[in-house]
C-alpha cells in the first residue's frame, strides 16, 4: 500500500486565512473550499487512492498562477498542479494540507502559425483540441494518448505522454518547441520557442517528463504536422500471445516503421468487441492492429510486406480495412480499451512499463505465469511497436487482499521490465504508484543527483511533494 504523509498541523490551523488569501487572488468560483465541491479533486486516474485537498484554485492566466505560487511559497504551503486528472500513476493526488492548482480554465489556443508549423496553447487545452484547431488546414498534432479527448497538454508535457502513433511520430518530447512555466517562488520562465533547437542547456528536455516537480506549466508551443495522404489499418490475429510478440519483433526487425502497431490479448479483445463491435476475431488469443499511411500505392506496398511477415507466424486471420469507416471502427475498439475492460472488472490497475521489443515473447509469457501465481486476471493492451506495455490487472478494491495482490503483481511486472533492459514507465510517469520502485532502476547516486535537481528548483520541496522519489530518500 502506498503511504501518504501526514499533513502539516500549522497549515491546517490557518485554513480559513489561507482560503481568504486565495480568494483575493482567484475570486468567485475560482477558489473552491467546500468539502462537497472538493470531492472531484481528491483523486485522479489512480482512483484506489483518495485525499481531499485543503483547497482548489482554478486560475485563468499565468499571472494568477504566479500570484498563487508566490503566496504559497511565502507561507510554506504545498501545491499540487492538476490538469484533467487523467493521470494513472497518482501524479495529481493531493495532500490534506495542499492547494491544488487546476489549469482546466486555461484552455485558449493563443496562436497558430501554419507557415512555421506550430501552435501556442495554454496548458488546459485538450490533446485532441490542438488537432481540431488546425485540421481545417490539413494539419494535426501527432501524440495521441488514449485519453486524448480529455487529457490536457500541460499534463502530457509533465508525463511525456505518447499514444498509438508515437512509433512513427514520437512522444510529446519529440513534438515540443517551447514552454512557459511558473517556478515555486512564482517567477515566470520561458524556454524554447518557435524554433526546433534552443541554445544553451536543454531546459525544455528537463521540464518534459518532470511530473510537476520543478514548475507549473502554463503555456506550450507544439509542432503541428501535415496530415498524410491517407491511412489504413489492418488486423492480424494469432493463436498465442507469444506468437504475436514474435510477429511484432519481426515487423520492427524488417525495417518497416508502421504509423502504429498495437497489441491486444484475448480478454481485451472480447471486452473491446463487446463495447465497440469492431469485428475483432473472438477466437484469437492475441491480435495486432497495424496502421500504415502514405499514398495508396505506398499503403498497398507496406501492407503487402507486413502481411507476408505475419503469415510466417500462422495467423488465424488477416483483415485489411477497405474504408475509412472500417479503420475508425478498428481504432474505436483500441481507444476505448481501458473503459471496455472496466465493464468486465470492478477495478483494475493499469501498469506502464517499457521493454526492448525483442523481449516481448518472454515478458508476455512471464506475465501469464504471474497471473496464475497471483490468481488475478490480466488484460494486455499496449503500444507493441515501441515496447510500451499496459497490462490491466483486474481486482476488487472492496477486498483489501485482492488490492494487495494486484499492487504486488504490478510491481513484479515493472521489475521484470527493468530486468530485461527496459524501464519503469513509458508515458504514465512515476507519481506515487512507482515511487518506491525507483531504486529498482536507479542507483543511489543517480537518485541523489535527481534530488539535487529537485532541490535546486524547489528548495522547500513544496511542489507536488511525495511523488517520484522514494519516501526514505526525499528531502522533506
């Protein structure tokens, strides 16, 4: 079980005074303190853990964020940044003595420059909202997390989110040009801008994936890309998960880079088909969704080569979408996978580890063995092309023993990822979920160096505290 630290008594004692000060900065409905209205902010996508915050503020500008940060820093008050709350690692989990700064009202598209292929947006703009703002000119924003309808760009930067199409286009870090953020002291800082490479230290790289430990992101400059001539998806169904893993390794090893290469096992196939009615093969133990793009001739050539590779592994079926509607249906099932699995299990933990693609058959076999060992079902759905696993461990949160087993099972999966040459997280971040597993991947001196960077930006460790770093190694 994840330990949550006790609140600071002196902060709670001045609650009314703190709320009054916050209301002076963010007036009206922008400051929330009533217990019933705090309920939506007590958890994020890792809903097994809940803690109502001291208060929530909903600023509408960078200036308001800076003013709140200056006040909280002067008073020694902890602050937790929050976007849409879709974090699956507890990245937005508040503390009882913390002020949550919610950025959902900062949702303006500030600039679109089609000539320079960039957009400047506030942190509360949704991932899909960027594409919708530019698609009328044939452009799109490449990273596409499954939660892209709801998740916000500021959170995407904090967790370095990816998505199904990151195999070809990269994750958030590969599509980012600049940031504006507020330091714990309330200073506004801008890094990068409307150009690909900035001079000096890589501050942009440092902030991306920093999980709200170093500053609160308020504006983001992203690359936008020209949309392809066309795209088509295909399904490849196999008799076993290990065989499907071998097919993935063979496709990547051939030098072909599809736009997307997604994996689903039998439990996930059945759940998604019941939800989306996409025509998934219910007799398969594993299925790949493979998408290519380009001209019609290029699509035909790539699909023919991929089909030839898949046929080496004795597939149950191979199906190529013949229309936009069929491709949309295929992706509807995959994009709705997390929600679909929620229909067959009262609760599940969504893990997030990354491995070399050559290790897929071995790791999938071990996950199956662990499932038997713990007596818990698991549904596998993930970005197979870049080895980013998302096993969904099904359990009953009303049964403490079931929850304990699920957490231990998940930890063993992540340890296995590191053991085979991967890492603890691909796109969900560390948060509180993987916090105490950090020593599995990092040596003591490496964690010490990371803590020094945190202390340089946030000497009081007031910003998103008790996340990322193991508790015994945290400075505060």
